[in-house]
C-alpha cells in the first residue's frame, strides 16, 4: 500500500514544478473546457496540461512541490507512473476526438 501511495504522490508532484504561479494563472485564463483538438499533437499537449493542472489543484503550494522534487525526479518507477497519467489523459482526448479520423 505504501508503494502505491508513494507512486501517487510522485505522479502528482512530477508535473507541478515546471509551472510558476504566473504561468498557471495565464493557463487558467486561456483554458478551454473542451477536449476537442484539431490534431493529435494538440491533444497530447492538452493531456500534459491536464496532468499538470491536476497536480497544482491537488498541491497548490509550489514551494512544497519544489522541495519534494529530488525525492522522485530520478526514480524510474515514478517517471513511468507520471507518463501513465499523461497517457490516460491522451487516451480520453483521442476518444473524444474520434481518434481524429472523421475530419481527415
């Protein structure tokens, strides 16, 4: 159980550190509530944004996130788990876009 909790914390923390408070506010201001994107590339970028947004909503204290980063930044299992979160978001976005087949 401890391993899963640690993995969840790592996933949450992995995506928050690259954002500053100003960047977060700008993204929120420009954010769309739609999963529809023009291309798979835009869909993947949206998946990353959703992952980061989930992190910052869960732990809004950027200083805490920065302080914890060394604990997971070099852990292969944590990095794989974080990639899985992005992949799940991308899978959802791809399905919402009918895998970009209808308009091509």
